[in-house]
C-alpha cells in the first residue's frame, strides 16, 4: 500500500494532468466537479491545508451554483464534512470513510500505472 503522502502526490499529478487537457482540447469536453473536490480535499488533508468550496470552485472554474449542488451531494453521500447547506465559504474536509476510499483508489491507480509501465 502506498502511504498517504505518496497518494497525495499521485492525486496532485492527476489534477495537474486534468488541468493540462484543456491546453489541447476544449474545456467543454471535461467536467467532473465531484472528482475535483475529492482530489483537492485529499491533497489538502495530506498537506494539513484547509480549503473551502469557494477555493475549489475558483481553482477549477466551477460555477458557484454547480459547486454548491455538488457540496450538498457529497455531504449527503457522507464523503465531505463541514458543509451541510452548500455554503461555499465553509471549511471542508473529507470524512474518514472518504479518505479510506480515496487511499484505496489511489493505490489501485498506482498499481495500474506500474503494470502498464512494465
């Protein structure tokens, strides 16, 4: 299993790659606000940084209304703690369950990467 810092580095790579796609292809082809929220909050947790929904929505150019709806959904799914009303200015964190799920997903991504490169 990769450690939390390695997983955060992989998540940061994923976000950087996701952002770079729009340098070659139209931004309208891409859009996964919920995944952006989960990756950003995972990285923030690993680096002991607090983020708000507004921080993430501005960073990823997610319209405020869309970001608010995703916050409500992610909260209802038990993945985000710190927001129950969709307020973009509330500090956010991933739930313990979400951190575990993200660690497992990132571990799987790491294993896939190693298999493909062999």
